[in-house]
C-alpha cells in the first residue's frame, strides 16, 4: 500500500500494487473512527445520522449485522450500500471534521453497472464510525473470488479530511475527477491508455441500441459481468443512436458486452458479446466500430416489466436500500394483462402463496411457446413451480445465490435469465393463468423480478 502525501493537503492519495495476493473475494481498506466526532454518514444516495450504539444494545439481532427494534423496524449496515460506478464522494462527518473517500477512477473495482457495495456504517460492538473502501467487494453477488495479475493497481484514490463541509468535499471531488488519470502518478504502463474508446451498436431488427448498458470486461469471459474482478472494467450507456464511448481505457484486450437498460429496448431479452476487442494506447480516440446485436424473432403474447436487470417499475422496486421490504409483498396476487398496472406486481417474491398472471388468447395455436423469466436477483432458501393452467412448465430453485434480497437490496443483485419452452396445447381458448407458486419459503429469501415475457417461438 502506497501513500502520497503533500504538505498542503489534509489527507493522502493511496493505492495498492499487487505483489502476491491469493485468490480472494474481499479486499478493502477500513477506518474505524470516533463515534462522537463522526456521527453522520454520506453517500451519493443516502445522507444522515448513523444509528447510535445504544440502539443496538436494546434491539434483537436477527441475522448478520441486522437488528430488529421493539417497534418492528430494523437497523442494518446494508442500508448504507451504494452503487459503486456512480460514487462521487462518501464518508463520515460531524460539525468539526469530515473523513471522505474520493475515487475518480473506478476501472480497478470489480463488477459492472450493477455493482453495489457497503460504504459507511456504525460498528455494532464498539460504536465506531466505519468508513470502507471495498476495492474488491463480495456483497450482493453470486460469485466473487478472483485471481489478480502481478502488478495490478487499485487506485489511486484520495482520502480527504476537512472541517465536515459537504460542499467543500464536493468541490474537491469535482477537482479530483477532472484530474483523472493523475499526472503525478509515475507509472508508464498505467498511462498507456486510450483517452476515448467509441463505437456503435444496432439491433438485428434495424433499431439502434438506444440507451443500452455497455461494458468492457474480460475477454472470452467465464463469469458474469457483475462477478468479474481480476482485471480492469469500464461502464457506460449508449445514446439514442446506439453510439457509446468510454474514457481513459487501459491498453489491452477486452470483451465488449451490451444489454437492455429498459426504455427503447424494454422488450430485448438477448445481450451482445464481442470478444477480442483490442485497445491500444493513444492520446486520441480509438474507434472499435459498429456491432450488430442479435435479437429474437418471436411473436409476443405479453410482457410484464422491462428488461433492464432491475426491479424498476414494480411495487417498491428501486426504493431506498432497506431490510425486509419483501415482507410487504403479498403472498398471493393476481395480475391481469391489459387491466393491471406494472406497479401492481411486487418487486420480489418470497412468502408461501402464488403470484398469478391472467391473460386472454383468442385461439389456441398448436405450436411451441417460450416463457422467458428474467430475475434481477436470487437469494436461495425459497423456490417456486411455474404453472400454466395448472401444468408445471418450469421452476425457480437451483439458482446461484446472492445476498441481495436479505441484505437491503430493492433494485438488483445477480441477474439471471431463463427460457422455458412448452407446447401451445397447454393454452386454453379464452382466459389463461400463469402462476409462480411458492413450494418452499424462507424468511427474507427469494427473488427480485426483472421481466416476464411470453412468446410464440
């Protein structure tokens, strides 16, 4: 670990260079700071007073770092989770002093657009204010262990101290972000970057990939984009014309990925992967060209929720991080295509019961249908059978588990997509019912919805 200290700077730049880390999941720096001097926490999505140690003493512990108060509400450090790729500055502060992390470069972090990590919290046994820098985090993921190349660099980032002013910390954040990559960092390889990497994506049906999530990650990947962590990673979104760009990309060979972020691509269940993308060092831009994203040629019966790998649009989907929100989801619900609103469908399912979708078919076709189920997260312990008019056509059970639903996530965890083909003879002429019937339920475990799509093959 390296410290770079300037006499006129309160704080220090810090970075790590790997010289023999084992295969691991969690790699972090952590401050434990005085609980009276630093009573508050701040991220780009949450700002307020940290729970007092006295609240923990009188509450009941119900799972890891989660306590239930006498009034039924919860205290948990996971409520202070934030999305890694959109961090501006975060830390703990009081009336006289603030301790902040400012991370202008994020390519050394693991994961994609949906990587979320702990930032600050109250230490439950001592009352310390905790400030975390999860360089390689494991929370909310199904798999997280990586091998790191000798010489991999994490950072530099700035640990910044001030008088507790958030306005001053924000001004410093703007200054640091505009200075990235740092000219003072004396490492020729680390400055072997393309200043801009650009390209464009169109769908095989002729549409531009408007608003798509675009990712530069491992070449020929054997992991999901969220679980990648051995190298360097870049995230962006395409514009309305499918044009995208990344800034300050290290020279190397990458795999380019893209997937729907909803909106204009709400019905696109497929994703794009282009391997062997070569990025060379240049002070200008590198154009990696035009790419065509293959989409399915199927006839839709209905769709519930946008494909965006998130629970947005559903009831409670996208709410602030909070524990046990799934308890507010009804055990039984019926959604009627053409009558119900997307917000009538809850963001997650866990309790014993059945979530049903009713829809009309004018006639029964003797052909194959495909049910596509996209989950924004899955925490093992609950499972369900998928029934069409009472006939079992699939199940949700043996799926790689993440910690999203029981650790305060309300939007996403690890994304999963499944296709269940079945005979159209199972349909009825008229009213039909698709059901997700829970066969096993564990408290706070289950799945977060992304989209449900029924099509003719």
